[in-house]
C-alpha cells in the first residue's frame, strides 16, 4: 500500500486573529491531525500558518482555520501550495 502523498500549504488569515488564542488553537488542531509546520503572528495583524501532511489532513485543518477559535473573527483566508521541502519535519510549533 502506498503512503499518502505529502503536501504543504501556507495560509494567511486576516481578521481578529491576534490576541484571541488563534495560534494556540492552530497548534492544538495541527497536533491532533499529525501535521508539521508552524503558526506565527505577522506585523500586519494577520496570522501565517504553514503545514505539511496528507491532503486529507490539510483539508481538515483548512476547515478549522476558516472557523477559528471562539473569540476570533475571520475576514479572509488566503491559501497557496508551497514546496513540502520548505517545512521542517519535526513537529508543529508556534513562532
């Protein structure tokens, strides 16, 4: 049986996403899905999320990012594929 293909995605999430536990929410979701990558606050107020895993795992994370944690308010989500070699293999972390 062939293992699932590994892909990587970068999201930029705008709205009320800083100061509401958004990165910790992403960390919990990503760890529960077995993804690798990171979540980071950006100077412009957005949150960047980079994750590596199977397509099914990334689709599940995408859905979670679009709803966010309880006190977040998501305005826009930009998503693009990136080379999976750009994502560290160790774990998921907050930058």
